[in-house]
């Protein structure tokens, strides 16, 4: 995919996701709760998870099915809501106690701790509400099939919970000041960030008719696991090499907090080499998937951008 | 329903719910997260919401349908997981800062603030995971239809989020030290506790074939709204009249925190009279529902117990 084509594709996805989130995250909500939710999720971040959902939906032909695009857009927004809520909670004083996120004061700095926690809670609930539009209320237009709704909820709930993101955060917390080896560090990240990235790809695929037991599903999962790990390694490299104003968050925090990172384990060069190896793995998995090569272009472009980004 | 019959019915439901939660809330989870989740949800509380789900499923004939009992039991456990997570978060220092719950130290006192917050987050995710069992993986036995799964997720997500429980908690927080009138207090409670109680009844009914637009659905919703309000009024009466050791939580906290209560607004006698009036409304709604009178016996018994309880 040429850079211009990627810009057109990703620009279109990002604009759809921002519009949909703007419509679904409430303006008028009790006691500024909606404002805190919107502050936490709108106009923020690279939307990598949303892009993965839409790219996987495109790769598997899901977007051509009735209501396939609606399902994928809902999946993309739901994953972003889960990711955004996890950042809001992660930034709280009882967790990482971070005051800067995406170049702005964090939600609890702006809205107070209690409201930030409730906003995160409500964002998680909203993710599942977005995934389950009322078929009866939708009227004439095609709407997301209940079987797809249930499948998306299952994938997202598993990825967000104790065996996924929340479990990874718990390990991360418990690991402060301890020495994790590479195996333990990989396990932590495979839950903390990997599970939701994997779910993003699987949710996109689940918007179509691709079944979990198929080789193509497994190949997409391999792609997603390689990218999840590469994403974290590159994160650690950037954290060690870039200033805070480029990252939009406080740089060097993990090293300062004595948390293990891939850079502290593998060194800068070793970490970069591992990321390059994982990119090869991800691209090979797409070839092995047997999915249409042209339709996989956005997934390929995303993999390259995950590894070669500078913030 | 005679007291002995109610004991048999509720004893059976409670034992099924405890067993199911014990099976679904993980023992082995990263970094004690599962232990904190189990501490927060097992062996706890009156399970009023679970009882309402099962009673509504019985009233609407849902339990006689294939997989209807499985759907209702999942709904009952999911609602209890949401309720339990909300208590874990509500007890945190940045919220109510409570150290005692159901006669035990609260989750953050036992497991630390960060792990308590993560356990709550993971309990919310688990609720939606419990509601969406994998049809393909279930093999031979009947499993919950995807359409029912999606409907249960929708009802629960709406009730838990910004227009329900989380929104009510936000209003509650913002109202400390202010003077709410009866209308504003009712609105706060209709979100904070009412939404999840209403969802409990609706989820039980949604396990069968009762459609939202029907008079019976509306009558059950009227029942649930009357009971939700009565529940809170009785809570305030007990908070003002019973010692902490009977309640299993710190009594008189709301009054001490200068929060408005029904007792402060209506007086003790006025609050008791209002609860009695709401019980009449709830029982009348069941008659008006047109549902089988015998099948409604558990819903009637629950209404009476909600109003006449002493803790």
C-alpha cells in the first residue's frame, strides 16, 4: 500500500470512528460524567485498535456483507472505548499516577479521581452497549445480526477481563521493583496490551463469516500476536529514546519506576532487531492466511507502521 | 407464597447462583486478581438482583424454554457481578472510602486500592463474558440463543452505564453537601440502584419470548421501578435506625456525609408510608401484567421482603 493510499484509507476510517464516537458518547450525562467520558475518548490517540478492526474486516471480506460495515465500525469504537477506559484508570493515583496523556492533563486531573473512575466504568459499559444495537428498534435498514453482536461481546469481554487486559495490568503492578525475565515480561504484555490488539483483529474478522477454527482465523491471530508484541517493544524503545513532548506522555516512567522493559532486557539494538523479526512474522502470517492479497493491504501497512513509528 | 415455600425457592436459586459464580469467577488469575474478584463477589449479600432475574424468568415462563434456565442463571450471575463490582469501586478511598462491607473488610482494605480497582474492572468484563457463552463450543446441549445473549448484554450495559448505575453514582457524588429535593433524589436513585434492579427483572423476562413493547413487559417494568424505589427508601430507613453490626456496613454514613436521604426528606414515618404505597403499586402491576398468577408468586414474595426486611 503506497503512503498516499494508506493516508486515504486510514483518514477515512479515523473520520468514521471519530464521528461515531462523537455520536455515541453522550454529551448530556449526569454530573459531568459524559464530559469526562468524552474527554477521555474523543480526539485521542492513534486509534490503532480501531484501524486493526477495520483492516481485518476488509481483509476477510466482512465489509461487503449486509451490515458488515456497521458491525466493524461498532467493533472499532467498542475497542477504543475499552482502551480509553483502561488508560483513564491506569493514570489514577492508585495506579500509575500520571498527570499527562496525549499531551493533555489526564482525566482525573481535569475531573477529579472519583469522576474519572466512574467515567472509565461507564466507558466499559458503553463499549458493550455499542456492540448490541436493538434490532427491533432499527427499523428498515440492515442491522448487525444478533449472532455477530454476541460474538463481538464475547471476544471483547475475554480480552478486557482477568485473562486479558485487566490481568496484565495486575501483573504489571505486582512486578514493580522485581526482576521479570523475558518470558514473564512477554506474558505480562501479551495480556496487558496483546489481548486487546488480538481481539481487535479477531473482532474485525468476526464481522464476516470467518469461523474461529479455520486456518485463516489462526493466521490472523498469529499476525495479531506478533504485532501486539512488536507494539510493546517499540513502545519501550520510544520510551527510552524520545522526549515527553514527542510522545505526548511522560517518557522514561517505566525505567524510573524500576519496571522491567524490553530495552532493559534486550538492550536498544536487541529490542529493535526483535521488532523487525516480529514484523516479518506478521507479514508471513498474512501470506499464509490465504486471504485475498489486495484486501490484506491495510493489515500489511499497519504492521509496518506499528514497527516503524516514531511516537 | 408461604414462608416455607419461599425459603425452598430462594434457597435453591441462591445455591445455584453461588455455585455458578464459584465456577465462573477464576481461582487462578494473575497477581491475586482472581482472589480479589472472588472476595468481592462470592458468599456476599442478599443476591436480590439474582433473585429478581430468576423470579421474572419464572413469571414469564422463560425457565420452561430450551436453555431458558441457563440464560436466566447467566443473567442472574452477570447482574450480581455488576452489582459487586460497583460496591468494590464505591468503597474506594476516592469514592465513599468505606472499610466495612457485608461485615468484612472491603476489597481495597484487603488487597490494596489498585488491585481492587482492577478487580472491579475485571468483574464488569466477566459479566459480559458470562452472558455470551460460545454456541459452537457448547457441543450437544442446548445453549443460550445468540439473540438472547445480545439482548441480555444490551439491557445490562444500558443499566450499568452513564444513563444508569454509573450516572447515578456521579450524581450521588456531586450531591454531597447540597440539598436535593425529592424529585432530584428520586432521579439519582432511579439511576444509581433502580436501573440495575429494573434490568434484573427485564433480563429475566428477556430469557423467554416476552417482547419489550407488550403490556406484560411494561407491567413488569412498573413492578421493577416501584421496587427499586422502595428498596432505596427502606435502605435509608434501616440506615437511620439499625446499628452497623446488623447491617454489615457502616450505618448512618449518608447522614454523616450530609447526603440527602428519604428519611431526611420525608421523616421516618413518611418514608415507611411511601415504601408501603410502593409495595401496593408493585403488586398491582403484577395483577395488571396478565401473567400467570402462580408463576408470579416469587416476584410477589420478593416485593414483600424488600419492603419488610430488617437489614
